């Protein structure tokens, strides 16, 4: 895929209801795992965000041959076991991967 002048290159957001009143979690939480992002090229404002849930983190995201120029890096929350080795990014401000702990 070829991106130019987009806000975020990637977005995985399991925090789907962020307006008040915030609904309680579902009895069965969704699961995002073992996803491959392949052959992305272009420019964006940021690499984007990967936001899992505390009780259902996003796992196993693999980037393959992704070459991007961005202003800001990728913010991650509640994620683990992801492979960023194929995420080649020229980041103008800050780090490529910004891990936020909850």
C-alpha cells in the first residue's frame, strides 16, 4: 500500500468507546493477535497507534517491508510480542516506538 499525507499509517484500537459514560468491558473480550502488516510505503503524520486492552493485549503484530517517513512514531499500549524489525521509519520527532504502560 502507498500512503501520502495521512494522519496515521497504522491504527489498532480496542478502546472503542471513549465517551462518557464509559461502558463496562464486554463479558467476552475481543482478541487481536498474529497480524502481519506487509509492503506499506509512504508518508504520514505519525506511524500511528496500537492500543490493546489490559485484559486482552494485542500480540504478535509483525511488520514486513514497511518503509515510511513520518513526523512522530508508533504509540503502543497493552501490547507485547510484536516484531518491529520490518518497520523502517524515518521519524522526525522522537522515537520510532513509544511504549506507554498502564
